[in-house]
C-alpha cells in the first residue's frame, strides 16, 4: 500500500471524468429458519444438504486490475493506470469507455482505499460511469488482472457530494479493510466553468467469502 499524505491529492476530487471537457449540457434522463427433516435409521442419522459454513477468509493478494465489471448495471470496462496532474487533479483515460485507477496508490486487495474514476458523459451522451448512480448497496463490483486473478467487492453506499464537501480522507485515506471506491461526476453541468457541480462516490469493501455446501453423508450415532 502506498502511504502517501492526502495533501498530495488535496485537489484530487476535481477529477475530469467528463466534467471539465467542453461540451453541451447533457439532456435529462428519465430517470431460514433452518429446518432439518431427518430420516432416522438404526444407529444412523441422514443429514440433508445444508449450507453450514464458509470458506476460511483468505486475504487476496493485491492486484493491478485491467478489467472492471459491475453485473447489476451491465458494466464492463478496461482499466488503465492514471496519476495526478500538475494541477492536483486525478487523471482519467482519454477514452470515454475506459476507467482509470489511481497509481501509485492503494491497489485493490490491499488494506486502504483504492480509487477508480471514469467519465460520466461526453459530447454525444452517456459515458462509462453514467449508470453508476443506479447502484444499490449489496451490488457486486469485480476487478481482475490480465492473469485472470479476480477480487470481489460489495457496494456499501452511494453518495453524491458538492465537490468542495467531498470527504477526501474517507475516499482516498487509510482504512483497516480493503476498499475500492468509484468516482464520477453528478449534478448540473455549469456551462461557464465547464464542470458538473457534484461528485458521485460509490463506496465498496472486500466481499465476504461465499458459503460452501456441506456434503451429504451419514453420521453415526454415538452412545
């Protein structure tokens, strides 16, 4: 994890993400209880298939992703590394169908906040992160690298901030768990400043291990 003062990115929320590009204002969009039915035989209990335990929590090795997937909004985007511009802004890819991960910074899978930014819109309509605002808590976010290593995150919150009020420490700072935060623009587009008024942040954290199914087999009754 890169331990770097937030002062280096104090202006980082002024990300371009389609906000500062010269373009017309986008058109508005319409917007168990567990039951064990046991069949008893002499000295033998037969137990049905039940999800009783989970895989041991094994922290994933951090990766530098090249693919971002969000199934609930049918998003699949290539990821490229971006840095901080001379003006202190977080860079974004030139292509509107790609997203950028801040690097060097926290990588997905490391404790702390990894950050990915993407364009909200462009000259002719929606860009890659346009539907980010439709995400709900519990949605899955997946990043993977060129070797196929995957790490799953789960959405915890989706918040829109006035740019000046965005909590930099919460978005970019240190944390006890691995987090991946997604950023784009939101709010009205100001033709004079050529920027949107707000920033949308999707906060995610490392997903819990998936449950494993306990095998069906007889268990001998003890005396």
